[in-house]
């Protein structure tokens, strides 16, 4: 087994893309992980154009809108290209036809790569939007707590001032009988 691929870490999210080259085929696996959630997109491209191929989806949420641009619909597709064993390069005309077949295959691969890139961009955009929403929510929560703290501090200060004024009035009220007694002596 030979793997080639890339691995990225984006603000706590891990996005992995692996290609497995073996047995005349190309297995592709892409995954997104974050805080216990996961999504997978897997597929296998067999390098024999005479065979049919199947696109399967393991996570329904990723392909909920299957069939729209940028997504793959689950299903089995027939071969639309000539088999690699039938390609002929012995004459100029046959070589030109073979080049057209190879160009068509490369165009198909590039189209699929573009679709997968669009899906990856949508996932990265969603991750970025969710992180921004999370940061905004945390900032809002902090401002609300700060405002509540300020309001409660003002209320406590008001209560302390009223309490001190009440104590001062009681002290003066208690002093009046003592003043009257001292005058009578």
C-alpha cells in the first residue's frame, strides 16, 4: 500500500485527505474531524475505463443535496470511455484518437477534483463561519455578564449609601434624649 496525501490543521479542526494507490486503482478518502463530529467522503477510481464505477456516500448530511452542482449523487455509472487495452498508437490516426481518449479522461478527473475542491471549500467556509459565530457568542455573553456585574455593583453601592444614612439618622435620634437629659441636669 502506498499513501500520498496532505494533512491540515485549521483552528482546532483536522482535515485529512489520503490517496491510496494499489491494484490498478486509486482509492480516495477525505475526512473532517472536530469535537467528536466527523464526516467522510470516500471513493475508488479504477484505472480501467471498461468497468462501471459506483459513488457511495457514507454520511448523508454531506450529500443531502445530491445532484446539485458541486455534489456527487450516489449510484452506479457505466463506462463512457474506451478500455485502456483497446488503445492503439500504431498509426497517426489511432494515436490521435488515443490522445483524445486520454484528454477526455483527464478532463473528467479534473472535473471531479474541482467538485471535491468545491465541497472542501464549502466545509472550510462552514467551519470558519461556525468559529466566528462561536467567538461572537462568547463575546456577547461576556458583555452581558459585565453589564450585569456593573448593574449589581451600582445597586449594592446605592443600598450601602441608604444604610449609612439610616445609621446616621438613628444615631442623631438616639442623641436627642441624651441632650435633653444633659440640659435638665
